[in-house]
């Protein structure tokens, strides 16, 4: 019988989130915490954001809570920077 990895289902803490995903602002951390992510969710989002297609397979989308984390962290990427001058 295969035992489940207890670390994979453990709830992530703000420190876990910052440790895995880098320097985030408090708004992003709170938004992610509201999803009640597990460490596995945080790890999947981190791998997806690092762009490793071998993990998920080419063309495969990240799913579930991990996809919501990716959405939170990438929501401002499509915006153009303010023009100066």
C-alpha cells in the first residue's frame, strides 16, 4: 500500500508562499492564502511559472488552485507600463 505524502497536502503558510514564489507583495500573498493552497499547489504554480514544459507536458495547462495562483501572479503582465515624457 502506498502512503500519501503528508507534506503535499499540508496547508501552505505565507512564509511557504514567499519561499517558493519569491518576493510578493502582501496583496498577492493574501489573495493566494484565501485559496487555502497546499504545498503541492504552490509547487505546481512555481514550476509552471518557471516554464518547465517537461513537468506538465507541452501544451498542457496547470489546473485547480495552482492555476488560480498563476492567474494572481500574472494578472498584471498584460498591462502596458505607463508612458513617460
